[in-house]
């Protein structure tokens, strides 16, 4: 069976449920994959195996790996519960190709999905080249990043950091001091209160935020073409306002996921997926 089954849960409007951000991304990913005949799919960073059924229910043959051994075990259990071959899910680190070689013995993949993985990796260029190497010529990748430009609409300390560390990083002296003072007095510098460290990645980097205007170049440089940015996980208002009316905010957030402007997500969505294709034939085929 190869058919689109909407991954967004029926109770999406209920603010007491977790926001199904990945489901909105998969609502974009699934139709793009289903348009092509290949069904070999690789999920990198499988986590607890939450996405397995989304892809197997639509007819994909899913394999996966994760750097975290406990995650691999949980995904293998999930695979068994779904009647799948648990050996398709192994330990592996995207930064180290030999670590996931066993998963590639039957060839490259028609589709690759990595949600929440690249934000934990410091050297993105080499990991994107590793993605290219396991993509079948003509195959597609869908790689999630945290959106740096979302800070334009959060009005919190991330907004302060975006201005001071990214936009004005070369401005010094009294101008810098004046802007710093002005922003710090206008923004909610107390939120978010704490930022989780990426302990699950086995390293010590914070989750990185990446710029949707510059990340596509990294994919093009690695040899991918047809590189597109798809925004998801929208926020209709500053996250610190959400508790004022959770029902209204949830409805407004969900409605924005259908935005077709092509640009609002650049500022209102906290995540984006890079959708790119390995050319059907390329000079790197000789690699
Ligand atoms: C934020 S979790 C997301 C899990 C799942 N993809 C999801 O969206 O629910 C990130 C996952 O990526 C894994 N991960 C982080 N760095 C990795 C790497 N270098 N190679 C493979 N997996 C990695 C983590 O162990 C974790 O399971």
C-alpha cells in the first residue's frame, strides 16, 4: 500500500496535548516522497520510534539509526510491536559513516528524514556530505533545523542575541551599548528560563539555531539540487503569551501551519525542513 495518511492527530486543537510539530512537517514530506516510486526510507535520529508508523503505514520500508543506545532499543521495541524487522534499526552517528555502514548494505535510500538531529551537530557541512553519500541518485532528503530568524518575533532574550550577536556583531562602542541597553529594556530577557543541553547527542553543544537563508547553500555545496525550505511549527504570538489563552493560541498556531505566503514562516515558525534532491546522475557517483 502506498497512500497518504494524514499524520496530524484529530485532537490537534486540544492545548493539553503536545503540539504535533513533526506531524505538520510530515504532512509536507509524505506527499513529496509518495510522488516518486522508491520506497526505501532512512530515518536518522529515530528517537523513540514515534515516526515509524507514519511512514510504514504509507508503504515505506523504513530503516534507521540513532547515536543513543537507549533510543535504538526503544525503536526496536516499537518496530517489533508494528511487526517490522527490528534489525533495521541500529546504533549510528551521522558524523561517523563507519558507525552506520551496516544499515546501508542493501544500497542507498530513496528518502532520508532527520528531525531534531542537525541542531545537535556542530560540523554541519561534513554531516550534510554524509547524507549525500547515502542518498540514492534522484532521491530526496528532508532535514530539520531550528529557525534562527524566529527570534525576530519572540521578543525575548533570543531576539536580543539575534541583534547583538548576529546582525550587529561587528558594531562596537557607543552604538552597540545604546542598542544593547534599548533592547534589554524592551525585551523579555527572563524568557525562556532555561535551555536544555543536548545530552542525548553525547556531546556538549546547545541546540543550534540556523539561518534558513544560508543553510540551503550548504546542501548545494554538498551536491544536492532543487533545494527548498519548508517552514513548520508556527507560533501566532510570542510563546510567553501562550498561557494567557491556551485554546485560542493553539487554534491560531494550527491555522498558521497552512500558511501559503512563502515567507511568514521565516519569522513565525520555530523550525524548517530542508527538502533537497540528489541529482539523478552526478560527478560524485564515482565516489
Ligand atoms: C530531538 S531528538 C528527536 C527524535 C526524533 N527524530 C523525533 O523527532 O521525535 C534527536 C535525536 O537525534 C539523535 N541524535 C543526535 N545526534 C545524532 C547523531 N550525530 N547521529 C545520529 N543520531 C543523533 C538523538 O539521540 C535523538 O534521539
